[in-house]
C-alpha cells in the first residue's frame, strides 16, 4: 500500500462531489443537463510486465459525462417560452458565434429578434411575403410586426338548396321587396384596400328548374349602382372631375367666399347629373327616371353646405333603372346543376361589383360567383355555406410556435400568417459538445458536425409553445449520490491514515 491510491481516491471523490454539487445547484435551471463523473483505474507501467500481480496505483477521472435525457416539460405563461420534446438543440448566435442550447426561454428585443437572457439570437428560416417558408441557411428569426396586407375578394362560393316547389314571383324583381324574389344570401366581401362590403345574391324562380340570379352591393343592385357611379370619372379632364376640383379650390380658399362655394356645388351637380343621365339612358331608363335624376341633382346642388359626396348620394338615391340578371341557374330532373341546360353560360358567374361611394379602392371588384354543390330538391330553400377569399388589413395580435417550429402570427382580421420557422440541430455525439455556460454548448471535433433540420423531421423532436423543459436532475438521486461520495471520500482518507500508521511502525523499529 502507498499513499498514491488514497490520494487518487480522495481526488476522485472530491471531483464526484463537485459534479454532484453542480447538479444540485442547477436542479431548477431550465434546459440544464445533469453530469456524472466517470472513473478509470490506474496501473503502473513496467518494461517486463507483471502479469496479473499488479495491485494498481489508484483511480482517475476518465470523463465528466452529461446525460442528455429528456427533462420534464412545464407550462408557462410566456408564449415565447418553447420546449423541445425529443432530440435536438436550439441553434443560437451570439456575437457572430454559433451556440446550441436546450433552454427555450426567449423574448423579443427592440428590433424584433427572438433572443435569450444573454442576448443570443434564435435562428431558423424566414418567411416570404406570402407566408412561404424560405428554407436555406438559418438566419436570426425576426418577428415582422407589420400589418397584414388586405386581399381583395376574387371568389365567392355559395352552396344552397332551392325549393323545387317554390312559387314564381308575380312582380318585377326589387331588392327592397322580399315578395319579388325567393331567396337572398349575403356575405361580406373586401375591396382592394380591405374595406368591407355586403354582397347580396337574390334568387328568383323563372320556371321549373330555372332560376334568375341578381346581385347587389351594399343594398343596391349592381346595374343601378354602376349608373350611380358614373359621376366618379378617373379622367382628370372629365367634367365631373373638373367641377369637383373647382369646388375643392373654392372650399379651401383663404378667405372663403360662400357664394363661390355655392356656385361650384351647383356646377358639380349639373356635371354629375349629365354623367349619370347618360349612363341611365344607356341602361334603358325611362323619361320619368331620367327626370328624377335631374331633379335630385338640382335640389341637392342648390342646398347650401352640400359637398360633392352628398350630391352623389342624393343622385344615387334617385337612380332607378331596369335591373339586369347576373346570370341564371338551371337544374336537371335529379336536382343537380346542369352545364348543358345553362350553355352557353358557364359557372362561375363573372360579377363586377361597383364600389360606390368610392373608397379610394379600385372602382370595380371582379368576383367569380360559384355554386358548386347547389341543388334543387323538394325541400325548404336553405343556404348550406358561403365562403369568400378576401380579407381586410390586420394587426398582429399574438404569435406562437407550432410543433413543427413554424411561428404562426394571428391577426386582428382573424387570419393567420407564418412569420418564420425555428430549426433544431443534433449531433452524432452530443457528449462531445463543449459546455460554455449559460445553458449553451459549442461544437467540437468530438461532437461531430451539426445536423440542422426542422422539428419533427428525422430524429429531431417536436416543439411545445408556452412551455419550458426543466432540468433533468433527479434531486433525490443526487442526494443519495452525495452521501455515497462522502463515504468514499472518508474511506480513502482512512487508507491514508492506515498507511501513515504502517510507516510509523516501520520508523519505530530499532
């Protein structure tokens, strides 16, 4: 026996206590992975060898091995807390250096980047303007808080059943008279600026299996609305445009001259009446209907204080021209829509909705009106479903990461839009990673090259938003290990004490 064995045992037990103490200290550290001191025996080398007769000269620490086992996942109130359930590491960058971490406690910095407590930026794939994920080299994820751009409605689909036993109306169609049609459906549509409008579709039975379809926008049938919108000429040299500009100049003059404003209003009313009368005549208006337009324009223009917008509204209220169908629906004897019976008309119907009063959006909203799945059975007329593909602008209200790492933004208009995708990284030998502190590791030659991929692909785990992965340290086991290491330390100290006693005996020999 020599002091070497006892000293190596003391060093090993002390190192084991260090590791156990570090595990216990980080029992509440999010994303922490516990470690274990592993030991190897030591033998002295000799040239001629000693076979199996060597007693050994103690032990040494072979490695401090980390246990990359799954920690418990715990819910949190922060939507930017993200837990990994399975294999993989978050890929983060700090001062240009790439690091890897299991701690998913993130927040947004002033520039919108997702960062951890040390300011390291989470990396992944960015999203394009349409929400498509741009896979490539991972980049720091920056949350785009800009408003969601509005999309004009281009398609409306309505599925309904029209009662085959419905009675044919005996009076001309009038959207204000429910007895002049058999069914009305309404749906919100959006112009190019995201302004909402109510598109109403009216169904008038015309005969067995034959239905006329009329369309209105914001309560006005589209033929009449088109006539009323004739005063909104985009040509700056048009009479209405010139008159409107003159009224604006008189209204903003300094000082204002009320007489000039009144004259400009009368002139605009005359120009608007001329434009609307021409459109009404082309639409088949009667002399009485033309007179009503002129009377309304004259009265409104002579009213002190009326603006061109108010004059337009008064003229529009007086417009009444023959209404034109947007198309028709014809059903076969089995109650299904028949393309042959509707030929040469084809579905969907091509509907152009005038936007009036003007909103600054495109003057006509082009909509394809489809009726896929519609039937004519001997059952009560009923609307099954109606859908449209437009939406208004939206403000980003919240966002969260899905199991696949896609960060989905939710907007005030009810729409969702991908903002980016988090990537995960794995290694052939995670135990070869170099610990950096702050719950981060760095790649090393022993770990192998990083394998980057999206969550839930290959061997990579899935993500859980509003959750964190707790430390995988088993506190009870560590306390037991600490007692064991303490006993080992005491035992090795005893061997040194015994060796000292033996040497003292030898010294005392005379």
